[in-house]
C-alpha cells in the first residue's frame, strides 16, 4: 500500500504499534460512539419530557390565577362596605400568591426531576464507557482476554 492510499486508521495503527501503544479496535470504538450518541438522544428526550411537564404546570398556574381573577371580578361590588372590599381584595391577593408559589414549587420539582433523569442517563453511559475502556486496556496490557484481578 503506498502513502497516498494508506487510510488514516491504518496510519494510526502503525503509529501506535511503533510506539508500543495498545491496539485500537476500530469496530469497538465505532460501537462505543454509536452507544454514546444513542444515550445523548435518550437524555434529550428526558429533557424534552421535563420541559413539557414544566410548561404544563405553568399553564395550570396561569389558568388558576385567571379563574381566581374572574371569581373576584364577578363578586366585586364597588358600592359595598369598604372594609369588605378590602378584605376581598386581600383574600384574592393571598389566593393568587399561594397559587403562584405552589405552581413555582411544582415547576421547580418537575424541572429538577427531569434534569436529574437526563444526567443519570449520561452518567450510566459514562460508567459503561469507563468499564469498556478498563476491560480493553486490561486485555491488551496483559495479553489475555480476562481482566486482571
């Protein structure tokens, strides 16, 4: 094979062999990267699902706030007792605040859960990558297929 037609993979293998580096199993390398890409896709799906949940929670909070505002507007009597009006306005403000706080709490919990799920997926793949690398290096370094104990 001449230098013009020698593949990059062959050149890397020759380079590694010349320096006594472990042999690289290109098929395993490709398979590992394929698995990594699949895991990134799974992690992205988990993130999208979490974003949908957070958006749904925010929508529910907005709808609850609008229901409360509608109820207050219907019960509002501008010519009534000023103390009653103030009490109703205070009650309305408290309900809206409580609803907003609860919605924010639920949104934060959903966001945290989906983020944790996405990170866990990637962490598990990283552990698998390290184990595959460890087994590969053990085989090449010791000359056997069994890991060292």
